[in-house]
C-alpha cells in the first residue's frame, strides 16, 4: 500500500475506495439490489455473485448522483454569501437586494426551491439563466454536443496511443525507450493545459498558419470543417491526458508481470507470447480499463480549460463565463452535468473491472 | 545521506526549486522594476532594458514574473500545508477511532471526490466572495480529500501494528497515538505526497487564475500573467508562454525531487518497488 502511493498510483485510488464502499457495511448500498425471494440478499449473493455486485454498484452510483445534486444545490445555499448581494455588488441598496431576491425566487425556503429545481432537472429543465434570461437547457443542448464531439475525438486518439506506448515501455523496460518515455511523460504531466494550448497556437496556428484560431464551430458547418476546427484543442487534450494514462498503463502491466504466478509461468518454460496472452492479459485488462475510464473522466474536466483557451463554444466555456458573472442556475446545471458524466465514467470503469476480473466471477 | 548518491535528475529539481524559492523570498530585492510599475510600451520584445520584454500594459515581464513567484508559491504552499493538516488529522482520527466515525468521514470523502476538483471549485467560487484567504481555504479543503484517502490507507496499516496496540494497552490517549505512534511511521509516504500535492496546488491555482477566478489583478501571479497576455499570442508575441513555462518548470522540479524521494524510500524497504 505504501509503495503504491507514487505518482502513478495516485490516480488509481478511486477504484479502491469504491470497492471498499461495496464491501463495507453500509446499508444504503444495497438499495439497488433486488432482495426478497427466499433467503434474501445473502442467498442471492451466493447464487448470482456478479449480478449482485453490479446491482450494488449501480445503486451506489444513483445514490451518489442524488447526493451530488444535494451538494450542488443545498450545499451552495449553506455557504456564507448572499446571491443577490454578490450579484448586485457591495453598494446595492437593501431595497434593490430584496427586489432581486423576490424576482429570482430566493425568498422561498431553500428546501422547496431544491425540490422544484430537482423536479425540473428530472424533466430536463434547468431553469432560466439569471444573466440573460434564456433557457439553460436550450444553451446546454447547443453546447453539450460540441464538448462531447471534442472529447470523443480526443479519446479516440489518446486511448490506443497511450495503451500502445505503455506496452512499449514495459517491453523495453529499463532500457532507453522506457527511460525516454518516462522522462517525457513526467514532464508532460507537469504542463498546465493552457501552456500546451498556447504553444500549439503560437507555433502551429500563428507562425505555421496551418490551422485557424480561434477554433469556433457553428451551426451549418460540415463534418470535415468541424474536424479541422478541433484539431488543435484535440491535440492539446491528447497531450495532456496521454502521459498520465500511459504511466498508469505501464504501472498496471508491470504490477501484473511481476506477480509470482507469472514468474512461475516463466520458470515453467512457457514462451513470452503465451504468458502475456494466457496469463498476464486477463488480469491486466481490468486495471487498464480502469486507467482508461479514469482518464476519460479527467478529459471531461480538462475540456473546461481547453475550451477557454481555444474559444470553443462548449460546456466548459459556458460554465466559466457563468461563474464569472455568478449566474447560479447555469453554474449548477453545468456542475451537475460534469459531475454526472464523471460519476458515470467511474461507474463504467468499476463495472468493466468487475466483469473482466476472473476472480469475481466465482463465489468463494 | 551522501551528496554523491543524489542522481542528476534530483539535482536539477533541487536547484530549480531553490531558484524559485529564492525569487519568492527576495522578490522586492531582485526585481529590476516594481510589480505594478508601467515602464514602457506594451509588448516590447525581449532584450535591451527589459530582459523578457514587457506585458500587455507595459509592465516589465521579468519583475512581474519574480513577484508572481512570490504570490504563486506562497498561496500554493499555504493551501498545501492547510490541506495536509486537515487531511492528516481527519484521516488519522478515522483510522484510530474506526467504527461509525470512520464510515461517516470516508463516505463524505467519497462524495467530495465524486465531483471533479475543478468543477467543485468553480461551483463554490461562484458563490463565495473573491478574497485571498477564501481561495486558499477552498483549495485546501478540496485537496484535503486526496490527502485523507492516502492518510487513511497508510494509517490503517500502522494502527494494526503491535506497538500501537501496546500504546493503547498502556492507556495512552488518542492524541498520543496519532502524533507519537502513527505520524512518525507514516512520514515518508506523506512527505512524498506533500510534494505532489504542492505541485498540483501550483497547477490548480494557475488554472483558476487563468480562468479569472483565482488571484485578482493587479496582483501578479503566474496563471494571471498568462491570462493578461493571452491576446498577444495571436500577434505572435510569446509573453504568455513565459509564465506558463515557469509554472511547468516548477511542477517538473517538484516531481523530480519527489520521484527521487519515492525511489529512495522504496529501495530502503527492499521490495519489488515498482509502484
């Protein structure tokens, strides 16, 4: 445990916690599992271990989503600072503050506003923006697609590249390609997203003139034009995520390759290909999938900064703009969506991890 | 410890950190111009009177950078120290007390970690007034979740050891067990984590400032300088890249030192130290 706490180990932590949450004695986790029918949960767990695990994991995610909505709405209310006051500035008269509060519905009790908001969200209605008065859902509908488009292409490029490079590093372990990949990736982890972005803009777009900046996309653009517009933001995201993902892949494969049963297989005289395909791969798939999903989750966050750098009309830009003018309905809607995507990706990682782990398929 | 045993990469990290800390501590003495002093035309090129040129308002970029080192390092360090105190205290309490306290704290921590840090910070900063101590507090609280996770994992391993049990049986108090039994035995992984968290705090603060939500102008900080000068990029002026390089350099140096520390401690334990 102590040795795993290195730079490569930190990102893998969430999986451990969720696994701990599953095995822990928290009664709320069982809410998603179908109980009843004879011996109850224990019997069910014995008969269908995998299904019970998955149901628990799904239930946990739903619980988490609900808890996040509470934090995003009610938690914010509990913080010191009055929306109306900060919205109008320090010099506002008490009358103006009261007017604004009434106009935005802030004079209602927090709980009833939360329920109303949650009801709206469940039907896909995020309310109206305070700053512009437009429907938040409409704006998000326009922008979410753009963000997902960008994240999708970044993922499509970075995942195979990272897994490939990670395997390459393991193959040439402790020789120069591994060291080179290690040093470069250590450097790349330390680069802030905006730094990578502006370097690309300066050298590729401004001095090279190969692509245009800013990377605006608008309705009516063809698919090819859109792809061309997102080349630079996509490249930035890939560079930012790649190093992390690759280091974690390398650590995952090495930790499997250095386990005693692989050593046994080696000593038994099996050839390398067979060891990797039959012995190492089944146990390495789960950690690699976790790594990939966690980094996709990270991608969703990295998108915020990259969109601001490239003036790309997506969710991140929308949220940052809203935070600057303290437009709470927009901030809450974007926050909830980003958090949901993050939770869903983490859940997918865990579920794939459960499905691909041969040890979990058979009850003890 | 032998000086010669320190590898080249660690030396690079140590020297880089030393330079940054020197700039931060003696900023008013070594900066050629004042922090907010307008000294020339906007975006003058490098060389001549101004080693790195001037920024978007005609302020000396090198001086801004040196003052920026002060702000960035001070705020990041304050946030990291605070997040460590908070995270270590809570995680050790959770590990030592166990039971419902442990469950409660761990589940709250899971919930906090289920929202991405940057998104959480954006939501919170949208409500809170823009003041420096609030910024430090927000960074510290969000970061302490990561410290909590590591601290708890490490402390749980130590709490089951015989010497802790012996201390309990001799009737030592909870504080004694946390500070005299567990803390000394978990110091080396926590120290390495401190370095990583500091590097992360620098990056995080710079990102927030770059988005306009961190340190407010005219105070100089590295992320803010990038934001100030980003419009110059379109005209081919690299002023925004210099503070960006400073941020990256500082983070790389910290990582190099941490890497060396981790390797040293893992080889001391003589394991398969691949982590």
